[in-house]
């Protein structure tokens, strides 16, 4: 009888999805835990087709520049951060950053992703000066400063979140990446990143940014200690924000990379796990279905590799993210996938889609037939 009830509940959820209705948190749990992988992928693929009937898969050409690895948060899942006194701690000077930006532009980049650790001495004047100099020298979109960085700057500067974002926008900030979300459930955050901003504070940054006309992305890093229910809570919080602001341009889930991290070294006896490729595809597919107010879902070749990312295009993803001319944070965990623009285009074509280069607002810049 229990098996029959479970099957009936799953079929009811599938019928809702096929008719274009929004599913609840409880229904999302049923779907994730009970649906077979390929059936879940097909459902997500059909949702993608409804939203993107043109068969286009997009990507952006950019470079991820990490201005410093010095960080006061010291998250247990991070292999990138360093203490100020560490031998390999660094701060890029302006000329080093300008050189990296010019190299990226020479390779066709239209955007710079600028992020770093929470440096104990950097306040808003540092970033205002840097952003203004970048915009004076280069015609480039500046996608910079995750919510934890924005919150840190506001604290360092004695400003409200709204004042901080407004001043950064005036200095040249074009959009905010959705990093630092991990799992937006505070009981999880207290265990894996106790010094980082909480879920309410992360949401505050995004809501204020949207109110000031700055687009942002939203992310989720799964595969640490969270439960299925907590994954759904994370998705639900972001979906609720999008209902109110419509300011997110894309959602990007990726899996925890345990190499060289304190959290990953806990061993088999802990609750920490490493998500598999199957786990990734299931979470991605669920994201496409549950996040019904998001037009764009991004595949993560940076953490999964090109082959799984290619499969992800049939599990709900319609975007391949960035060519990522430079990437340091995931690489610090021992995962270092690389892909050229030409390889990315070929990967998209081989999956049966039309590759299109976009900007950070998803405007199509070039189509590759």
C-alpha cells in the first residue's frame, strides 16, 4: 500500500509539471527522491523546450580575476583562502589586474568576473577607486563582488547595504554574481561557514541590488552536510525572491569539491559526501522544474567537466556559463577543467544545439552556425 501511495503521489507531481503548474516544496522532495534519473531529465528537458523553443544554448566569454586570497571567513569547504601572514597570500595590484583584463579582451571577453576573499583592510574606497580605473581604461562589463563581499564592505565602511551597492554601481559595477550562497539554511551554514553572512543577509544584498537595477545570478553549492529538505529550502528562498524582484538572470547549481579543504578531510565517518555526476544531473533537473520563474539555468563544466555539462543540456540547462579564461577557486580544490571557446562551441553543437555568445544580461552577441 505504501508503494502504491508513493507511486500515485509521484504521478500527481509529474502531471502538475506537464501541465505547467508550480510544484510545492513537498512535491519537489517527492520528485527528487522518487523519480528515476532519465524520467526526471526528460521532464526538465521539456520545461526547457517550453522556455527556449529556439534550441539555442548560450555562453559568455569572460575571465575570473581573484584580486586577493586573504579572507577572514575561513570557510571549511574552501581551499582558496589564506591568512594574511601565509607565505602564498597575495593581493593583486592594479597593474596586474589591468594586464589580466587586457588579455581577456584580446581573447574576446565582454565581461570580467572580479571576486576575492574578505580582506580585513578593504573598505568601499578601495573598490570605488578600482572600479573607476577599470571603467576609465576598458570597455568591459564588470560582474563583481558576491553578497558576502558586499556585506563585508558595508561593515568596513559603516554604510547600509543599499548605500554600499549604490556607490559601487556609480563607480562602475554592472552586476553581482551569486556566490557565497552555498546552502541558504542557517543550521547548515553554522557548521560549514560559521563566519559567513547568514541566509537573510545574503538575500538582503540581492534584493537591494535588484531594487537598484543591478542584475544578479543565484547559486547553490550542494554535496556537504545538507539534507534533501534543506536543498529544497534553498531553492524555495531564491524562488520567492525572484517572485518579488525578477532580478535574477540565471540559477547555477554546482557540487562541493572536497580536495584540499578542511571539510573534505573529515573522512568517511562524517556526514560529508561528494556528490556524483548523477546527483548533479538530478539537482540540475529539479532546479529547472522547481525554479519556474527563472528563464536561464546554467551548467557547470568548471566542476563537472565538459561531458557531464553536455549531458546537462538535456537535463534542463540552456546555458554553459563562461569560457572561464582564468579560474582559481575550484582549481585550489584540485579540480582544474579547462575548455576553449572553440571547444565550448563544439560541445554545444555536438549536443544538438545552436551555440550563441551572450553578454551578462543574456543579450545575444553572436551566433555560431
